[in-house]
C-alpha cells in the first residue's frame, strides 16, 4: 500500500561490480537525474546517471581511500 502517495516499482538496474557488499546507501537528485551511492567495498561514492532507466550508467566514482 502506498505511503503518502508514493509507490515503488522496478524500472531499471545498475550493478556496482563489487559483489554483495557494493552499493549501500543511496540518494537521488531529481534535477540532475543522478543517483549517489556509497560503495563500501571500493571505498567510493558512485555517481550514476538514471535519466534513462533502461540504460542506467556510471558517471564517476569518487575515491575516499586516502581519507581512511
């Protein structure tokens, strides 16, 4: 049952390539149509273009390894 008028449905998929521990926490920017995902396996934030749900693609990975 939708909460507050929201309803989830599957529209596309993106694979982080880091196995089961890859994608953890995500946030969506509606204006840029990008998804920001923490990747615990690679110690990065992955920026994903979701403007076309059928062709979701990685834009950039920001590496945080140097920060510990």
